[in-house]
C-alpha cells in the first residue's frame, strides 16, 4: 500500500539564507508555503526535517530531527 507525504527538508533560517544568492528566497518560501497549504488541505501528512549542527570533543556533526507537523 503506497502512501504520499509532503516532506519539508531544511526549510529553516540558516539554510534558506544560504540560497539567497542563487534564487529569490521570498518567491521560494511563497511556493513552499503554498504547497504546504495544499498538502494540508488535501489531508496529506506533512513531515519536517531540520538540521542541527552540534560540537562534541572539538568535532562538529549534524543531527537531523524529523517531526510530523
């Protein structure tokens, strides 16, 4: 049985700021917002994945946090 979900990956301030030289972030975020609203209206589950960068013993590593929103 197949199931559809809308996955938001790294839609957070620190990540989106990095793409502002490549694309118009206001337009990008408007498209993401519109798609998110459409998914919710259609009853499609929404999962948000964000990155957190941590420092341990002088070494950095990434942790991904996934939550249903």
